[in-house]
C-alpha cells in the first residue's frame, strides 16, 4: 500500500511539470557554419530555423545558440577495432572550437544559389547609369518637339533619379556580401543605387546609419534611408523610402530586391529611424529630433 501511494505521488508531481519539447535540438554556431549547412545537418528547413530564432538578417555571431524545431542531433562515426563505423551521438550544441570574440558569419550557404532561373537578366550598369543621368541643358522640354514635359528629364530631381534606379533594380537577387547586379545584400543595394548618382556611401547599414540628418518617421520623404534592428542591437538592415509608407530593399526573406510597407508588423517592431542624405534646391535639413 505504501509503495502504491508513493507511486501515485510521483505521478502527480510529474504531471505538474510543464511539458518540454524533446524534438527541438539546438546548435551553437561555429566558425565556418552556414544556415544551409546547419539545416542539412539537423534535417530541418532553413525557413523553420529562421522562424524559430526570429532571423531576418544573414549574419550571426559565432557562439550564438540556435533552436532547431524538430531537428535531430548531429552524429558521427568512430572506427572500432573491427574497422566498422560505430555511430556515436554527440550533443548538437557542442562547439567544435572556441571562436574569436565578435566573429561574424554568413548564414547563406555559398552552394545555395540565389540567382533567378530561366531567362531573367539583371539590369546593366549602362542602363542604370542612363536612368541616373542628370538632366542637361539640351534636355529642356520644347512644346514644338515633345508631346509633354514627361518626355524630358529636365525637371527631375536627384530624388526622382534615385528612386527610378532603385526600382529598376527590383528582383535583383539577394546575396549576403554581394556587390554586383547578380546579387546584393541590403546595404550593398543602397550603396549601389547611390553610386549611380556619384554619391558614395559606406558599405554596411551600421555605417550608413551614421550618415545624413535624422528624420522623424512622420516627416519621411522619398529618397530617405530607413533603418531596422534585425539580427543585432545596432542598425542591421536598411532600405530606401519610396513614399506612401513603402520602401524598397534587398530582402533576405524574399531573396531579392522588393518593395514592402513600413506598416508590416515585422518592420514596425524593428524600425529604429531614418536618415536624409539628399536635399532638393531650397530644402533645408530637418531639425534634430
């Protein structure tokens, strides 16, 4: 009877303990890891890892612990005296080595192509340079020649030209660290678009956030840069504001340059500010907020 009561008490205690998912493995990011490699090793999709760890960016510090929903622990074989491989399960969270502090990794597998299939071709450098070309005196609209002022670029501002270039780059593939029209990351896209207007910008979103004048969200103007915190505490994502609460950016999630709304919950939560680098004639810098 005493044993029966003891067993019942033990069952009651176990029932009160919250259930823990044993299916979710973990993995500590090691030097040389990529998101694709981690996903394949643990038999879980890249998207599930992104969702479980709220990953939007493509870089992560070595030593970061990732939750792998439904993932399996890594395993390796050891040779015994018989020469046959013996499977030994090792904890998925065990790092192979101690990485240097602050080491940054790409979570894009170099073997996973982000390029379009089929006949898609990126815009050419020459095409974008022409779209960004500043109006010349000979471009002045003449009613006897042109049907409407729209046929000329004479009245276009530098902001107009920047937005035209940026939107022509829509569908260019996303590639972490990319600097060409075959693949760009968020800050690479912004740097590239500004470069066609002979405007130099630093390479990273963190550095670009130090440029220009701070702008309140209510005062955003087309051409302003909008910044977000995604995978880090500092500005780690950037796009170009288009107007009507929309911005164009190189999206790691969509794997290409695309247009999104600032009202999207993900970006509402992570928005940290905007900077103005372009001024029209007679326009003054916004007052510090």
